[in-house]
């Protein structure tokens, strides 16, 4: 049986799109479990709620650790929305630490979680879970089609990379400051864990079709490869 970790982009968890956006993704997850018999763990991003708490908390003088804490709790709330849309298929509790995730995976349910600890993003959560479970695949969804040569929102000539090495990712994203709510497409913790665990990883668009294709093993988005 394959073990797959899917990170659902925080960009889905905005109030104007989440209600319509989640059910088609839940259908893809349902199909993958019933067809392939895969074990799935899903990690929800923090999205709008995390951003709002972090922004307001920072204005009010909150420290980065506290702001991270609010962000990771927002991601847990979003995990609750995912559990709602998966119904009986989902493990009914949002695990709050890695040990609980591992215990919950022993049931036949789809485990859905959000943030775990301050100091990293939910992408790192997905990588850490993938590492502990020796997952066959980590599918990391985002608001663009994958990893580009530069930010496609700012640079029209940006090109999608079909493959990227962990060192290239460190060069692209590794120098960012660790401020709550500002972690890049992939933060250093996520990149380093993917590398040390040799986790097969794809960065794809957060859309049902792309997720379905990635779960079928198709070459969609960007594949992360380890340094040779
Ligand atoms: P996300 O990493 O989900 O940010 O968590 P996001 O930008 O909404 O998601 P993506 O990357 O676009 O999918 C929101 C914030 O919560 C804190 C961080 O401050 C992060 O920026 N967080 C989250 C933690 O501190 N620890 C965690 O385990 C998860």
C-alpha cells in the first residue's frame, strides 16, 4: 500500500473560494483511497485566517513565535474544514503533533492536519510527516503550476521548471527571513527534510485535475530531485 502526503495550499483557504473549492478536492482524495488503497495524510495551509491573525498580531506588537503559533492554529482550523468535506473517510481529530499523526495513520482513515510547531511552514509539516512515514510521494500544492525560474506573478517571462534540485531550491528560497506568514513556496526546513529523507516530491497547482494526475504518478508540475 502506498503512503502519500498531500499539502493543500493556503491559497485555497480564502473565504470566497473555500466552500466551492474544497469538495472537488475531497472527491479526488476519496477516489484515490477507494481505487488505489493508498494511505493518505493531508496537510492544510493557513490561508486567509492565518494571514489576518499574523498581520493584526504583528501590528499589535506580537512576537514572531506567537504569530507563528496563531498561523499554525489557523491551519488546524482549515484542517477541520477538510475533515468536514471528507466525512467518514477522515480521522475525526486534527492531530497536533507528529506522534499523534503517526498513531492516527494506523487507522484506515485519511488523517488531516494543520500546523505543528512554530518556526516553519505547513510545507515543512508535510515534509516532516512524509519523512516519518517513509512516504512514497509528497504532493505539495500551491497557487501556481510549480516552480518557475522567477516569480510568475511579477515576471511574464518566467518559465516553469519540470525538475529542480534541492540545491536550486535553497539558492532560490534559502535566504528568506523566517518571519511568520512569509515563508516562501518552500522554506529551508521543508527543502532540507525533503533532501535528507530522499522524499519523492512534486510541486503542483492546487486544482483537482493536477492533484489527481500527481496521485496517479503523472509528470505534472515540478519534480524535486536530490543533488547527485
Ligand atoms: P502556512 O505555511 O500554511 O502558510 O502557515 P500559507 O502561506 O497559508 O500556506 P501556503 O504556503 O501558501 O500553502 C501559515 C503560517 O503559520 C505558521 C507560519 O507563520 C506560517 O507562515 N506555521 C504554520 C508555523 O509556525 N508552524 C507550522 O507548523 C505551520
